[in-house]
């Protein structure tokens, strides 16, 4: 099943306009709500969309529904844990009064944390997961306690709440890794998804090298036109937009969390010219790097 890319929208949070739909909000890197908070306003139907930089975790504690992920539809029955990494096109059709927590989190910080403490967790961040709950009461209690702590960090907004929330989310991913297994991955792997997965991995590894789309395509074994067609089919983005989104994401992180000069950040990201980097950043985000940094510092 091939989705029409013209119908795929890009959000940070579903249904909400964003000043920069291609980037995570580094200073507020996770969000907590419940399924009815948003779904009930859309008649319990969430249309196909994608989060470019955010992972989502749903825990169905009540109700049922269907989820369509990258064109593959699966039935949801509570209790169930659902993990949707960034850049996966998904939609929902919930039964009325379905309930459970929904966590939206910046994926790149989680990936960095996972690489530091347990690289195996990267597997949970690589593909969507559906994990059946209700089989192990002790594990389910541990998950409930984690969700309670994550909600507390979100609502309290105490000092370091984002860092604490990300650490708790990493623990939740470990819980999913333990409770799931190889048969928990959603759907079947088609050639478009294999090609796009390879491309995304290469971009994550090489985005600072200023490689062109043609270079990535050659390494994967497809033409540049084929690569863009497949990324549009799977992600709703051109291959160049995927590369640019990764560069902007890293630039925002550097501008938020380091004191490096704009010139130093430009060089880190493979730009020979500071002015060209500033024009690129402003075109993507509608803000200059300096304005972006000042807005975050304020």
C-alpha cells in the first residue's frame, strides 16, 4: 500500500502548527498527555502524519483501535505499548473512550544517551514496536511506575526535568526491549523501507561531510532519482530534505547547548563559509543562527 505523500503532514505535536516542523525543540525535549486529550478533538481519528525529529510512545490502558505504520495496518487491543520512532508515517483510528499515556520526545538526545549507556537500545529506536502487555504483572507494575515518574517530571517542570525525563524514557525503552522481542516489530520490511533505512543510517553517520544526494544514492546502489522517489514514498520528504533536516537538528543542538561561535559550529557541520551556513539555517528555520540562540537563551 503506497500512501499519497501530498496528504502526509509534518508535526511536532499532531494538529499544532510549528515554526520549524523539521526540528525538535531542544529546550523542551519531551511532552506528556493522554490519548483522549488530542484524539477526542479529531473524532478519535488521527490522519497520516510524520514527526521528523520526535519519537512517540503510546500505552493503551483502555480501549482498542487500528494503527497504520508506513502503509501497514495493525490492530490495537489494550493493554499494549507502542513505540514510533521519528520519520515513520503513521495514523490511528481509536475506539471511543480509548485511554492511556502518550509521550512525545526528541529522538536524537535519546539516541545519544542510548549509545552512551547501552548501544543495544538503538534497536528499539530503529523501528516501530508493538509490545503486548498484561503477561507479566511485575513488569507491568514497573512500567506503570515509570510512566508515573515521567508524568511527574513533565508536570512539575522542576530543575533538570528534561534530563530526568529522558533518563526515565531510556529506562522505558529498556523495558520495551526486555518485554518485546524480534516478533514485536511492526509489519513487513519492503524494499522502499530497506533503502530508506540505509539512507537514514548513512545520513546520521555522514551528515557533517557535505555529501550530495548522488553520493548517498551511489553507496546504496540506486539512482538519485530513485532515492528521492523512495524517501518521498516512505517519509514524505525528498532525499535532500532528509539531509537538511539532520543538519538543522544538529545545528540547533550546538546553538542551544554549546558556547561555540557560529563560525565554529558552521565548520563542525561541514560548512566552509559562515555566511553560507547562516543563509542555509535561516532558509530552513526562518531564523538566523544568532536569533535562534538568543531565543533559546532567553
